[in-house]
C-alpha cells in the first residue's frame, strides 16, 4: 500500500462527477454523513467538471464516474491528474471487472469503488484516500496485468493538454469535423486547427485517424454481464 500526505479534513472540499442525478445525491448523502462540514461540488459531464475545477482549483478529492459523458475511458482521469497531481481521485463504476480495476490503479486513481458498495465501504475508502493511502479497491479484485505502455504514454500526453484542447480531443473522438467543433466551442475554425496541430504533436501523430486510434488505448469496454441484449 502506498501512502502520501494526508488531507486536512477540517476544510474539506470534494467534487462528485457523475451523470446520474440519483447516484450523485446518494454520494452526497454518504459524504454529508461522514463529513458534515465539507463543501461539496458536483458535475454531470466533463465540461461541468472542468468548470468546477477551474472555479475551485484546491479541491481535496475527486469522485469520478468511469463513464463520464465527454470522456473516453481513462481520458478525463489522465487529464485531471496531470493538472492536479496532489489531489486524490476515487473512481466509482458499475464496471468493477478486475482488468478495469487494475488499469484504473495503473492510471493513477487513489481508489476504485463499485457503485454497489455498501455505505460503510465507501466511507472507509474515502477516509483512507484522504489519509494518503493509494491503490485502494475494497472488496474488489485487481488483475495482475494492467494498463499497456501505449495507454500510459497517451495518458501522459493528455495530462499536458489545456482544458480547451481536451474538449477538442473529446469532440475529435466523437467524429466531429473542425468546423463543427468550432461551432460547438464558439471559436473560429482557425483556432481549432491550431489546437489540432498541438494535440497531434503531443500525441505523436500526424492525422485525425491516427489520433483516434491512439486514443482508443484508453477506452474501457463494459464487461459482458453489463451488456445484455434487449428482451424479445
């Protein structure tokens, strides 16, 4: 078990990033029970997460949904850790497959929790992360083999992107053209082209296709038991 400096819980601030309102509310209740004086923020997608981080750069803990809208697998985790290396992140997901848990730990999470974990398990994991412990995955298995070297390299590249460049990357992966990205971000197309040039440089690629293929190394497919065919 790795341990780093503990967080002062007297002035605790926590960001909950999850797109499901009911689960966000449940997490808020779990935190309020354990830390009644904590300041809690929330985000339902990557853009809101970036806005909250910009407005509150000194948050003490990020609770992050693995499948956050606007993220590709571990992309937002990689970007956030690059910007806030001393802030612990606990990833929470219904996908608690051992491979997913191991890859998350390799990509820098302080802990990994299943969304079905009991309240006491969640509180204990959060306490341990704030106390400086790392590599936490209570009641879950972690595979022996984890993240590939390529995905770790891509994560390092994403960690250097500006917030705007990261938004461009997300839209690039979704298949949007430069002019469509410019429209969504309300900037000139020339600005997007400049961002693309810098993104390609950091990723070590020369085209949109290469960039998308490279980013796929961070993707996380849900386990088979979470992907069920609709009933006839």
